[in-house]
C-alpha cells in the first residue's frame, strides 16, 4: 500500500516538477527552433512513456500485493502482448528519430551564402578571425604560432592577407545573416557554447570542425567553454554581440588586419622543420 | 590418472601439416615478391591482402584446427569479429575526413 | 540422446543449434583449457586489431609523408640492396616454428613423448631466433636514427607504430617462449604421462597443454601475418 | 567407456573429466590466497566497496564545492578536477564492474549453474590479486607529487598529458598503468566466467534454463573481454605519448607560447578507442543488473519471469548493438558529421530491446503475489530510476536533441541515474537477497528499510531535478559557476538541495555497512532457502555452501529457473533440481 502510494507520489511529483520547473530552456536567439521543437517532442513522447510505465507499475504493486489468499498467475510468455509492445516502442522510436535526423541534416549543411568566421581557442581565451570584405580565410596551423601570430595564420597563403584578427575583443555578428563558424584550437579541446544559440561544437587541435547558425535577435551573449579544457575551464568566457548591419560595419572597420599585425615579419622565421608535406 | 586411450581417428598424418607449411612459405614469398618488384597502387594492396588472408585462413583452419571443430565453436569465434568490421570502417571513414579537413584548412606550406 | 552417427548426418546448422541448446557443454568435445584459450585469443585479437587500426588511422590522418618502408627495411647483400630481406627471413622462421608446433601437437595426440618434446624444443629454438632477429632489426634501425618520437624518413608516427606494434608482438613471442620451454621440459620429463601435478595450480599435467600452447603460438604467428602485410608491405 | 567420436580431432574432455576442486591446505590458502570462487567473490566485492567509499567521499567534496563555493578552502581547482576524475573512473571501472563481475559473478556463476567451482581456480585467484594491484597503483596517485590525474574521467588527450593539468607528471601515468593491470586481471577472471558458463553446467542445465542473472553476467563478461582491448590499446598509446614523446594522439600544440614537440597525431582517434570500450562498458555494468533484477522480481513476486526467451534475446541484442553505438558520445566532438546519422539510428534501435526488458520486468510482477521484501523494494526502485534514466538517454542518443544538452548537467543526471543509481540499487537489493546464503543469517529489516527509503528517494530527487539544470544549459565540469548571465540565482538553491541530499544519502550508506557487519555476527539465523527460491544456489547441502558447493552429489536440473506458482503444485515454487512437480 505504502509502496504503491509512494510510486504514485513520485509520478505526480515528477510531472508537476516538469510543469512548474523554474529551470527551462533559455530564450532562443538563433533560428534553431527546430532543435527546440525536437527537444519538446522528445519530452512529450518520453513523458507519456514515463507516466504510462510508472503508473502501471504502481497499480501492479497495489493490485497484486501479497495476501494469504493470492496465488500468482502462471504465464511464461505471451507472444501477442510482446509483439504489440515491441511494435509500439518501435513506432515511438521512429517518431523521435526521424525529426532528429532531419534537423541534424540541416545542422551539418551550412547554406552556401553563409559568412565565415573562425573561432580559435587557447587556454583560456577566445580568438576570432574573419575574412576581409569579399576575401577568404587563409590556412592556419598551430606550428605558425608566435607571439606576433597568436592564431598561427599561414603567412604564405595569399588568402591570409587581409584576414581580420580579433585578439582579446568581443565577437560581433550580423543579425539574421547565416554564419558558418569554423572551430580550431591550438592547445586542448574546447567547445564554443552559447546557450541561447542551442548549437555547439568541439574545437579540436590539429583539425577543423564547424557548425552554422543564424542569430535572430540583437543583444549581447555570453560565450562559454563546454569541453573540459583544464583548471581554468569555468573561466574561459567570451562575449558575442549580435547587431544590425550598420553597427557591424562600424565594428569591422576597427579590426586589425593580419598583414598589419605582421609588419615585423618576425613570425615567419618560426616555420618549424617538421619534414615534408605530402 | 587419465586413461591414455587415443582414438586413431582423431589424428592426422604429418603430411597435411607439411603441405600447409609449404603453402605458408609460398604465400609469404609471393607477398615479398610483390614488394620486391615494387608493384604499387591497387594491385599491390589487393595482392597483399589476398595473400595475407589466405595465409591467415590456412593457419586458423589447419594449424589451429578450427576446420575440425564443431560449428558451434567456429561460430562463437568468428561472429564477434564482426564488431571489428564496424570499427575498421568507422575509423577509416573518420581518418579520411580528418585528413581532408587538415588538407583544406591547415598545413605549413603554401597551398 | 542422439548418437554421434545421427549427429554426423544432420546439417551443420542443425548440429550447431543442437550444440547450443545442449546441457552441460556448448562446445562438445572441447576441453576447458582449449575453450579458455580460444576465448583469450579472441580478446587478444581485438587488442592487436585495435593496434593495427590505430596505426592505419594515424597513418591516414597525418599530413606528413609516410616513409617508404621498402627503403627503410632494406639490407645490402654484397652491395646489392634487397628490400625486406630480414623481414621475410623472420616471417619464414616464424612460419616454420608454427609448422614444428603443429607437428608437436600431432605427436602429443599420439602420446609420443620424445618426438613431442623434440619438436617443442625445435619450436623454442626457432622462436628464439625470431626474437633475436627482431632485436637485431631494432638495433639496426635505432642505429640509423629511428626513434619512437621521430625519424628522418617522414611522419613521426612511423617509428611510434613500429616500436609499439612489433614490441607488443615480440613480447607475446617472448612470453610464449617462456611457457613453451616449461611445457617442453614437462613433456621431456614425462609429467604428462604420469600425471604429475602442477606447481601452482595443483592440477594434473596433461598432453592437452601442448595443444593449448600450440593455439597460442599459432595465434602469435597469425598476428605476424597481419603485421607483415599491413605494417611492412602496405 | 570411450565413445567413438567420428571426425573429431584432438583431446576430448571425457578423457579427463576428473577435475577436483583444489582443497586449501592452510589458513592462508583458505582465506587469503584462496582459489575458492566464493572467497574470491568476497575479496573482490569487499575491495570494490572500499574503493566505492573513497569515491563517495570525493563526490561529497565536489558537491560541497558546487553548492557552497569556497566553503572548504582545501578544495581548489586542482583538487576538484582530481576528485571528478577519480570519482568517475573508480565508480565505473573499479567499483561497478568489479562488484558485478568479480563479486556477484564469482559467487553466483558456479552455484547457479551447478558447478563445483570456476574452471580455472588458480587463474581466478590471480584475477583478484591483479585487481588489488590495480587498485593500489590507482590509489598510489594520491601520494605521488602532483597527486592523481585531473583530466576528467575520459582522460581525453591532449588535455590529459599537458602540463597544467593536475597530476600530469605521475598521476596520469599511474592511472593508465592501473587500467592496464586491471584489464589484465579482469581478463583472467573473465575467461573463467565465460568458460564456466559454457562448459561446466550441471546435467540438464541448458543455456535456455539459465537464470537471467547468469545470462546477464555471461553477456557482460563477453562484452568486457571484447571492449577492454580498446581501452588497453588507448592506454598504451597514451603512455607512449606521455613517456616517450610520441604523437599518436597529440597534434602540433602551443602551450604557454611554446611549441611542443608533438606533431600530426589525432586526438579524436583516442575518443574512438575510448568509447569503443566506453559504451559497452555502460552495458557491462547494466546487463548484470538487468539479469539480477529479473530474478529478484520473479522470486519475490512468486511469479515466473515473463517472456524469458525474449529477455535472453533482448540481452544478446543489447550486447551486440552496444558495439556499434559508441559514436553517440562524440556527436559534437568534431568527428565526421555524417556519423551522426548512423550512430543516432543505432542508438535509438538499442532502446527497443531495452524497453522490452522493462516491460517484461513489470509484466513479471503483474498478476503476481508481490511480497514487498527489501530486495523487491530495491527492484521496484531500480525500475523507476532506470525508466527515468533510460528515457533521458533518448534525448542524448538522438543527435539533434543531443546538441543543446551535451556537456550540460543533463548528461550528468542521465548517466548517474541510469548507470550509477539504477545498478547500485540492484547491488543493494542483491546484497539483501543473497546475504542469508553467504552468511547463514538474515539482515536486520528495519535498518534495511531505513537504508532503502533514504537511498531511493534521495537519489531520485537529486538526479531527477538535476536534468533540468541541463535543460537550462548549465555546463558540467565547472568548478564554480561564477557570474553567468543566463543562470538565475535559483540554480544555487537547487545545487544546495542536491548537495544536502547527497550528504544524507552518502551517510546513509553507513547504515548498510553497520547492518552488514552486525547481521553477519548477530543476525537472526536464516531458514534454509528463506526466499523460497527455485534457483540452484539455494539448494546446496549446507547454507552457506560448502567448499565444493555440492558435497558428494552434484545437482541435476529438470526445469527452468522460474517455476513459481505452477498450477497444481503443492508449493508456490519448484526448485530447478526437483524432478517431480508434486514432491
């Protein structure tokens, strides 16, 4: 009796907690509402399963509790029941999986007109690199990193000329313009995480990862690191400003160019002798 | 004390093992020849793989006597190796991707 | 209970399902020791597979050129360079030790004590030669400047993989040799004929030990087949 | 009598099936270097539980730091991350794996299948001593300069190897060395469990008459034997990177403005190797729990296990599938994004056999005669926590939903619920269930109930609510949240709530220890087969079972393990070794 009651209380309390929780998704600031929809859908489906299973469990405990007169029913298996349940579960799983895969498909295919911005992580700072107007991002490699070239931009790549380097400042993005975010690290694994964007991705040293996003509202957002990157991990913060085109133009005009940073040219001598490239 | 009553039908003449031994020599030698003559590209990989798998099959089937084991044992040994197939394909898929990312975005030489 | 004659007539698949649904043993006619060694080999195969997969993945990912193994593993005979000469000799020796091992098992089945012991000692000798040649190969390459962390011929991972994989395999060979020498000694002394008990396990010695040892030894040879093809020749 | 075995090669077991169990000759070989699986089991479980308490204390310290930042001044960032790492690795590998396979596996496998001991008692004994050595190597990290490693329990490179990570000098080396020794030791035990189940069963004991406990332990052991190689190889490669300066996992790295000597390695390769082990590891812990809970439910509900065949095949399916889902731990790791489709699909497929198991547990008590004994309470609480943890796994397995939740407290809540708390509750239930068999006495029920309610309700409240921190987006592995705009102050109150519960629940475990020790000496003497169970371990001539389990007469098995309340039978259970239903 008590046990069945407690199971019921757990069920009701869990559902109520879900309905009235003060801890819920932050207001979204990107067009990844599809992710939110899938998340909500998953809550509905799993919530229904939770209620059904736990309620049935509690009812069983109540209804079939021991008494002197009771004797259990002997029934090794019921093929029909198991088949029905298997099919129902499969349907539920397909119902969850299909939207997830569709959303993932769009997640990994940035639109062709997306602007590019590279984000570089280093314990425990964020750096940003943007192509010049109409230009492209040059290659980069941790082996180029020097005091003058903290991002390791490849000085031999013509595309590197004119790349804008943001070292220590905030990152600005245009509102309602898709942007492909390229991610790289020059020491350990980091993760570029803005809760309001929903999207995130690890930043790997020695490789390049990416995701894309369209910011949908202007404002200032906090950038966090979401992959354990050493003892300073909680303090690896940055700031993202989403703003109108006009404000963005003003900001971009103030940014430093890679060639300007490297007037001294000292960084180029640092090319390490690491053997032949393929 | 164990009864030392070996049933005659449980043994093989040594001849079979000499034949397999000779085959192992031949296959090793053939794969060495592939390298010696510097055959490159797909012919090299396919030849080496074929010789490798043939040799492995001979060792497992005859020397390790799997060919005479009952199917239950053979199955129990071969089936788990399928997990490796998944792992091989996944890691290969991944390595190609990482390599292309490095080629596209990184590198110390001018493109 | 079906007799074995009727079992033989059944289809192989039917026989297998019968085996799996039998009581007491799944693997009929398989001793505990042999079953254990097979399961161990399966796990060990996964270890070596992970080594080789890791090597292939690293080789594939690195943007540095992979050294030309035909040049690295070349031996000059009378001024003429012969690629992989040492490796092919090592391979043939290990194959031969597998051959003598197989014959030793055959002799063990027939309870031919002297023949079995002689063949086991021959296997030990061939195995020792293999380990000796491998040591020589390591010494030569180290003299030429190959190190775990770097080498002059290309990607640094080449040396790492070489030392790790051949080292781990060599360790398997060496451990096998220790156990095999012990078993050869026991066979020669007649432990398996008079059922003398093992020092640690307290169990009776049996000729079965030769077969189990053989499984391990063939497995070591089997792994070398893959290392030879995938690391040296690939 | 020598059969003619046509077409079979080599030696035949019938030629020498005279294996006797090695008898101890002295106090040392009886209680310390014992080859008796039952003693090895207690050694394994005792050591694991000791390690578990160390890990528990570390979780306390972490929780105190999270709820009251700076309250304990000796917990600095280094210590916090060392606690995280050691807590995770200890609980997953050195506690849960060791308790289930080393503890329950050793005790129950020979008894439940009707064998006299493991197939290779000597190797089985070595397995424990290797395990103990691994534990000692692991704990030595606390006493070395720099302390144990603080790389996070997944030990990802390059972080794990770089200076600045706590314990990067010695801690990381002893960690990987300890893992290698553990794997070597586990392999020795694992070979025993597999061969014993396959080849040493009693007459009449077919695979399809094995209790689910044995199925769970058997499948988990096979998975462990095939999955640990991934970790073993990753460990050796990491040791090479750390000690020899190789670059398996280390690309070109700049630290403190200095170029390190590494070049060209692939950190993500480590992640693949690790999770190729790591995901099956989850089921290595869960599958034995699934098996044990099925037996507990059936015994204490006096009803046959519902859908036994389906349960067996579901277990096998889970075992097989768990080798192709490891990538769901890496959805946002920067791996080839196309993997997302494959691993999300395979992960959600594995939910189907898992769900079938849940249904069958509940249908086992449905129309039963439920005795709410302590083991039954634990089994019910397992179902509740497992359902919650399993359902929240559907969020993380579905690739697009994983993106916002990954690396948040949702993950922490999920895996604690599903592979921390749920299997632990089964362990507790199993301890209460089999304690009479091991000691011949019953545990005190009042203390047991107190332990149960505190543990179950406390952990449920902790980890259920913690999911919502993840939905909010609170990132995990933060030593302190600091000033973060999107995190309201209410999060701190929730953190305090969770921490207080954690302290209470942790302290409640002492009740179990007290009850265990007290009942061992002074508990009420248990009746033979106190739960009236059908399985063989309760049918031994003495209780606790004698050294060779069965005395002169080994058991014969006539039926499956779930003949409870058979219509027409005089009693509501028929032991497996009883030939006639009417005896």
